[in-house]
C-alpha cells in the first residue's frame, strides 16, 4: 500500500519537487508574457495601431518631460536626495534637467516618426474621397459635410508634407519661402485639420438627428410591437451610440488644442498641458484597440 504519511511530504520539499514547481512558475510567466507580446504585435500590425502606439509614447513622454522639469518635482527630488545623504545612501545620479531632456528627446523622436509615416497620408485620403464620390451617403447633408472633411484633410496633409520635407532639405525651400515659409505652411496645415474637427461637430449632430428619425419611424410603423428592439438591434444601437460618443469626446478634447495651434498667438493653453490633452483625446481609442486584441 502506497504511503501517504510524512514520507510523501518530504517529496514535496525535495529538490526535484522544487524544480518542478519552479518550472511550472516559469512556464506560467512565459505564457502570460507571450500572450501580452502577441497582443502587442497585433496592436502594431496595422497603420492605425502603429500610429496610436507612437502617439501614446509621444504624449506620455511630453507629459513626463514637463513634469520632471516642474518646480514641485525638482523640489521633491532635492528633498529625496537630502534624505538619502542623511541616511548615508547615494543620491540619484541623474539630475531633474537630464531626465527632462531625455523625455523631451523621446517625445520628439516619436513625433518626428509620426510625421514621416504621415507622408503617405494622401493615399488613404484619396481612397476616402473616391469612395465618397462613388458611394455617397444617402443623406445629402452628410454627403456635403464628408466632402468638406475630405478637402480639409487633403489641405492639412499636403501642406504638412511639403513643410516637413522642406524643413529636412529634401525639397527646395524657395517656393515655400515665397509664400510665407515653413512655419506659415505648418500653421495653415493645422488650420486644415481644424476644419475637419469643426465639420465633425455638424457630422455628429446630423448623425444624431438621422438616428432619432430612424427610431421614431420604426416605432410609428410597427405600433406597440416595435416599442422594444430585438437583442441584435439593441446591441447594434448600443455600439452605434458608443462610437458616436467616442467621436464626440475625441472632437471636444481636440477642438480647443487645435484652435490654440492654428492661431498665431494661441488661446492661452500652456505647453505643459499639450501632451495631457492630446492623451485624453486618444485614450478611448487606444483602450478600445487594445481590448480588441484580447478578443481576436
């Protein structure tokens, strides 16, 4: 008869048993890491995902750059250094200014990488415009607004590309300098982007009007029986409203910052808040894209 007494407990604590437990823990950690890396790979596998990842790095690094250069942070670091010296420990080797410069460099690198990737931005804009012309929205108001957004985005992307390439010495600056210079082209580029944001408010308004009309017509046509939507219809409506709200939040957050950028003197938004506001605008979209990688 097999023993289940004290002798079996010794096997649990034996070197062989400890190795098996360690191996199981290692495999569990590798599995969890593998799942995360695969989700990250899926997140980065599309142009949109790559752009959002770079934007996240851009905005977070900008936030940390301003935070590490702020007076409260420098004061806190100084106090921690004094406490460390009082206890006989070595103080941090990096000064606040060094940390701030490194975060600024990372933010600038991510921003410039995004500029480079957007050099191809006119291609999807062409496709968007072509689809809008070939298969226009049924509603004429939405059709006109969408065409206006296509034109605004083309202006934005063309001017940004030209100014960026000129700043790198790839194309001649003579023509651009003749019509205001790189800074002026950048300014009008952002104004083109603001045109898209401005029109998006009307797009969202019109979509809400059409959705309410559709629901009212459905109820009127079906009488009492159509007061309740089917489970599938209710889910579609929920997702439609959720996407509408996400677009509204994104637009509301971007609007003041974009307006600040497209005016020569701005509207008073400090540079230290640009990264935070930008992160707030894109956080919902980044979160949704990450969650989607877990259900794929």
